[in-house]
């Protein structure tokens, strides 16, 4: 047994279970755990198996184009990466964007949060809790009664409606054509919902599909196109012509009205469907409070949604910034991503090497030099690892630390920071939810807490979206139609050397881009992405990362069916496909679960 | 127009341009947009790796033509065209329940909603190299683009589309990452290291 400095007792004596991949994060993510004779996880190892190398792509490019590259890193966080990138360049060059651009960027970022949270809950995470096959056994009339009890204001609740959905689902499942609900562990006793709740949630899965298509239209309106909306260093690329009619590209009243109606749709869905579902589904899993990991002791948020353009003072951000360490919720530290002592990346357990072992490097001084070697206890070969040796190097993810601490980032981290700081909206939401569910604050530090925080945040972001929409319209009506500041567009106006940092709260957590510019070109570019924080391996001192911590002491019903592992890891919303690799139809399986 | 001719067609390139031959699909759409003039009912789209974001575009279409890099187990650079029921099987890896939205899932979701295009055609190219982050198309794959466009023209013609020489409006990538700018602006291997995980960079062993 080994005790880690961050308070976990690791025991590697039990059976080893390998789940590969859990999902794709900048490549793949794999986890290995040891379970004891009672099927409780006593050691957890999380690894990313794809090399990170954005610096390779961006070196020597025009800093004003970096957003277009970073937008392609990931299939999910496109807009957030682009926003972080333009912020980093603006920070380096001292550019302040117009008020309208700040409001529009905030609306786009909030819109992306809501989209991501809704899609994550219904389409990527719900099936860890909801069993769509069981929904086929539901009584539509009882489902209708459940729906009306759970959310009286939601109009789609008749027995006939649920019967139709059930029939559609039945036809779909019987056609056997599809992958959507394939490979689930549908007879696993970890699934606890009655058929009616399964039918209700599966129905909302379909409703959310329709909603998400509407949500993204905001990106088409402000970004000119979607997918891959346009971004601009110095502002936003959409001109405003408020009296224009049907003009190509320009924002006019007609388009703003469309944005307004989409914001209303989001708010209605959050209020009538998303939050009631989390409460209803969560109610059946109230005793499944595993998965807290680092959330009660070490969390980090950079904060986001600035009230004023390019002003990232903690007091000016609607999504809170701060760091909590050692479980002391009474003290929230401010975070400065420029400070070389705060954010540092370590590589002692990562497949990289630094000139000085054991030392952490600030991203501005980041070095990405690969050193691929397996530890002596690893099993398999260099090209086919059967079992990792976590006492040596074992991941392509670096280990970022805040003042040496492993941190959790993401919606729960933001909500813990906000709650600890007494952020009024967040505190009211959290207290209200806990009261409704009759749960203590400590229940927040769990897999379900993470999932609930995401839902609350979606609701809060919806309100903020409305706030910035009104602010934008007021400003335009007062005669300000400016959306871009191009004073420093020309590289001739730039200093010979400059460095900057861009921060956002991506849906899955704190995201930072650090840039160095030299002679008008990118000299170094480092992204520390949320999944790097959460999925980090051990560090020099032996602290385990957030994924690893969250799996500790979880009971598994059937170790060869890792529902519980997936449930907890998915609750972090780890980044998805960064490249859509394709397989032959008889296909090599990418998914394996091995019990050794 | 005969009843079998689709009234709305989506031509989609998918894949991640940052991963060498993964960019095949997106580059085909770029090439098609600058080679032919297509009527308004044909929409050209760079879909990237956008998963569910692409759903609304599918739902609006009666027919879907997709370009993608596909591992058919054929000689690198070989083109293969499959249609309709065969398409989903060729796209997207097997997965652990619904946690990775590959394009296969997007098609399945459109089917679940009962709003999937009636006609599906996939023009795939066997890649040479997928694991070179920051790299461009390998020569065999780049040389396959004209053939892929010929297949696309024939397919579109069969769907009753009139094709003229010229250019088409399309939702394409930002100019900084279109093929020429992207591939020519790459830093040298000396400036920016390209080796990595042996599982994905077997050449580096």
C-alpha cells in the first residue's frame, strides 16, 4: 500500500482491469485499475496515448491565423479553442476589443457551454444511468404521470406522445442496424431506473437532439458559418447593420430576434427538461455517491465571461475564478496564469523529458521533447502495451499542477469555487438543488455532483446569455455598431517580441493558451487543455490526477463490465474525437476490457 | 424532375485536416468547389470532425455524398465507392456505448429521428498515413483526388444534377488552413519535433 501526498491509499495487489479506450482525448484515453476481492477499486491509472503536439503545427505561422488551427484540434471544443487563441494574441499585443465584440463572444461562449452540456448529458453521459432497452417495457400512461409530476410545465407529456416514442424506439432497436445503443451493459444491476423513468429520459434524448440543432444557429449568425465559425483577432468578424434587411453577413434586427428566440428555447429546456431530469434520475442514484476524487479538496477555475472587454480581473468575471487546495473551502486563492510559480507542467510520469528532472515548467517556457520508455513492470511491448507501469513514465499527457497540487477542473470545480466564494447565483442554485433532493453539501463531491453542477451551470449560462444579449442590443441602440478594433492588425505595429496568455472556461474546464510571438510569427504555442488537468498522470511527488482520484474506492458490480468507471470518467466530459479515425467493417475493435 | 431525383443534396467532406490523410475528405470538397459549378440544391460542406453538429445538414438533405479517408484494407490511395446500407458499416470505429460520436452515429441518429437522407454514397480513399500531426496529404492520396471528383460527378449526374465548369459556393475552411497554405507553411522537422507515441508513430521506432 502506498499513501499519496494528496491523501489516497493505493493498493496494486488486486486484479488489474484495463479499459481501452474510455473515450478519445487528443487521441485515446485508457485506464487501468486494481480491484480488491470485494470488487472495490484500490488503484487507478489514467493515461492518454496520443502525443500532444500543437506547437509542431503552429510554429512559424501567423498569430492571427492560430485560431483556425486550434479550432481543428478537437471536434467538440472548436469555438472555445478559437476564443482562447484570439484572447492570447490580444493579450500579447495589448488589444482591447469593442464592447459589442465582448458581448457577442460571451453569447457564443455561453451558447457553446449550453450546447455542450446538453449534448453531454443526453447523448454522451445519460446512457451511463439510463437504459433505453428497459424503456421498451414502460407503461406510457405511467410515464406521462411521472413526466407531469417531475415537470408540470413541460407540454410534451401525454400518454400518446410517450407511446409514439416507444414505438419508434422499438422499431429502431428491432431493425438491429445501429450502433447507437449497441455495446451497452443493459442487464447490469448498476442500472437502477424503473422503465418509465428510462422512457422519459430516452424521450428527452430525442428532444435534446432537436434542441441542439437550434442552439448552434447562434454560431452561424455571429460566426458567419457553422461548423467552424469565423473568429477575428481584435473583435468579431460580423459587422452590424441594424437597419439592414437580408444583407449578407451583417447582423441586423431580424438576426438578433432569431438569437433572442434561441436563447429563450435554451432557457425553457433547461428549466423544464434538463434540471428536472437530473433531479429525477439523480433521485434514483442518491446512494451512488462515488467519484468525488479531488473535487472536495483541490479545484481550479480560470473564470470566464468578462463583463468588460479583455478585463480578466477576478471580480469582473461571471464564471468564477479561483483555486482551492487541501480541502480548505474557506480560502479561495486567486489564480494568475502568468506567474511562473503557479501553473507548471511536470513530465516525470509522462513520455517527455526536461533538461532538469523533477522540475516543472511554466507553459511560456514549455518544452515538448518526447521520451518514450516503459517502466520495468510494464507488460507487453512498446507497440502493444498490456499493462502499464505507473511507477515509471506511463502517459502522453503531461502533469499540470497549480502550485504543485493536482487539480480538478470543469463545471464542478467552477461550482465549488463559486460556492466557496459566495457567488450569489451559484450558491442559490446549489442550495436549492440540495434542498430539493434532500442531500448534504458533501453530496456535491461525487460523480453525480459533477453531473448536477453541469446542469445548473447550463441554466446559469442561459440567464447570462440573455443578460449579454440585452446588453448588446442596448449598446447598438445607443448608436455603437463597432465590432472590431483593427488598430494593431498590421504586424508592423507589433513589438519585435511579445508573449500573451488566453484563458477560457471550456465546457470541460479551465483552458489556457500561452503564446510567444517573434518577428510577427509564432515562436512557441502551448495549450494546457482541461483534460490535461483532469487526465493527468502522477507527478514527481506521487500525487495522483483527478481521473485517477475519482475512481478510487468505487465498488464495481461486474469488473468486466466497467459501467461504474465509465460513469465517473464520463462525468468529466473528457474531450472526444479529435480525429475521426475509421475502421474496416469487420473492424479491429478499439474497445477492449481486460481483466487480468 | 423524376421522383427518384433528390431535390436537396449535401456533399460533405469529413475528417481532421491536421492528421495527414485524415484531411482527404475536406480537401476533396475544397477541390470540387473550385472545379465545378453546381446548382443551388447541392450544398458543399467542410464537416471536419463535427459529429452531431452536422445533424441539421443531414436532415435537410434527400441525398448525401460523403468523402472520407477509410481503412478498407486496400492499397494506399485506392478509391472505393459504397452506397446506402453499406455506408454506415464503413464509417466510425466500434465504441463503448454512446460516448464517441463518429459520423456513423450521426447517420444512426438521423435514422432514429426518421430524417436520414434517402440516398447515401461514400467515396473513400485508403490512407497512407494518418498519424502525422500537422502533416498534409501523402502523394498517393493527393493523386486520388481527381479520381474521387470523377466518381462524385458521375454520382451527382445520376442524381440528375447538371454540372458545369466553374466554381461553387461552399462552406470551406479558413484560408489559412486550406490545403496549399497549410501544407506549405509547415515548420521543418528540425524546428518542430514530429516523433511521438510508438503506437501511432511506428516509423519512429
